[in-house]
């Protein structure tokens, strides 16, 4: 699979998880209940950074 495609997928998943987390937090008025969505987005973002840095080195 193309590396740029992997980067784009990871970054997109991170963005989507964060947007869903913000939306659910606003609608449900419960940030702590949706904490796991923010952590999923953070993990995808960290995977994106790790793979990009590993491949550029």
C-alpha cells in the first residue's frame, strides 16, 4: 500500500474520531463519557506521527 495513503487514512481517522468526540460531548453534555473517543483520535494521531517520522528517517 502506498505510504501517502496510509498517512492520509491515519490522519483522517484521527480527525473523524475527534470530531465525533466533540459532537457527542456537546449533544450529550458529557465530556468524560466520551473520553474514549478523544483517546482513540489521539492514538491514531500518534500512529500517524510515528509512521511518518520512521519513514522519513
